C-alpha cells in the first residue's frame, strides 16, 4: 500500500487541492461576498471538481512512471515504484481507470454549471499528461511548457467553472458584473506566477536528471544546450518573473498594500534561488533547488491569505 501512495505523490496532490480551495475561498468568494452574493457551485460539487483534478494528477504520475522506468533506473531508481515495487503494467491500468472516472466527474460538474462543453477540459488534460509522458518530456522545452500550462490551468479552471455556474442564473450574473474583472485579474496573476515557477522547476529537474536523460536519448534543455546555457536561460526567466512581481506590487500598492508588501517575500526568495543556482554544480544541488521552488510555490499560494485581508469588513 505504501508503494501505491508514493506512486501518486501525495504531497503534490495536497498542493493541487490546496491551490484550488484557496483560489475559490480566498479570492473568488470574498469578492463575491462584497457584492452580497455567494458561490454558485455547491460545496459538494466543488469537492467532486477537486477530486476529479486530483485523479487526473494521480493518473499523470502513474503513466509518467510507466514510461520512465528506463530513465529512472539511472536518475532515481528508488523513487519509481514501477521499477521494483509495483508491476509496471499496473501503472498503465491505473492511469486509464483514474482518467475515466475523472472525466465522468468532469462532465457531471460541467452539466451542473450549465455548460457541458467544459466537460471536455479534463479529457484534454488527461491526453496532455499522457502524451507528455510518452514523448513531450523528451523534447526540447515542450514538456516543461506542457506541465507549466497544466498547473496554470488548475488555477484558471476554478474561476471558469464558477463563472459559468453564475452565468446560469441571469439575475445573479448581472448583479455581479462589477466583480468579474477583479477576480479575473487576481486569478490570472496567480496562474501566471504558477506557470513561471513550474516552468523554472521543470527545467531545474531536467538539470538534476541530465545524465539519465542523455543516456536515454532525451532532448531536454540541459542535454541540448548544456548546463551553463540552461542556467543562463533560467536566470533570465527568473528576472522576468521578478519584473512581473514588481509590476504587480506597483499596481496593488494603493488598494491592496498587504499583498504588495507580501510579494517582497517572493522577490527575496527569487534572489536566493538565483544565488544558489549560480553556485549549483552537483545533482544534489539541483535537487535542493527543486525542493526550494516547491516551497516558493506554496509561498505564492499563501498570497491569497494576504489578499483576503483586504476584503474583510
């Protein structure tokens, strides 16, 4: 049983669930309450919505390990449960089973919010994760971009479903028109931050795994460009992310000062990351940076707590 739990990366699943709940209850709902109306999706439906995305993520981890047994035998044999602890074929079967259930729940949630077309989004995510494991992650930057986009999707989709749930009630929809711009701004800001941090982290993980990737014919950024050029690319992306944070601070300062000041924490963390990146040489150094970037992601999520302070009566 422990091997199956490790296969699903429970800490990462907790982060996915935490992200979606924070977006709903610390960004969307507080702004709604200022206009004297509440969420359109029921708590049960939203819980099912989150469970569906946890299943998609768990399925993605299973299929990723299924296709990565050769690479992981070099990079991290102790972490891939399909190498020795669980029959490899089981990873494929788990992926199929979880994806089917997740997509059915997705269509149910889409039906409940009044737009059945939204039910195809989990299908697209399931296919993207499958093809990421099959080939995208072995291509230059394609896999990094795909995972970063999926993480951003996990944030944006919370507001997308909630928006269509509200739209189903014309009176409530019209009453809340003034709030949609603010919600969209904050949710998109979080999604962009999550995209950039994830993209950076995926490249750092590729730097950590460069030996196994090169031996198995992968064309990741560190394999194609080398560690030095990849490090330089990461530095420019990080500086770009810091510039975006500074821009957000400038526009938030008057109306949301608590959040603007909190973003200084992320700026300092980026500086620390860059210093450590310049000094990184060993596999263990890149592994430590990967863990630190996950901590940065959590720190970014906690910005929702600071943001909600501005909405308190």
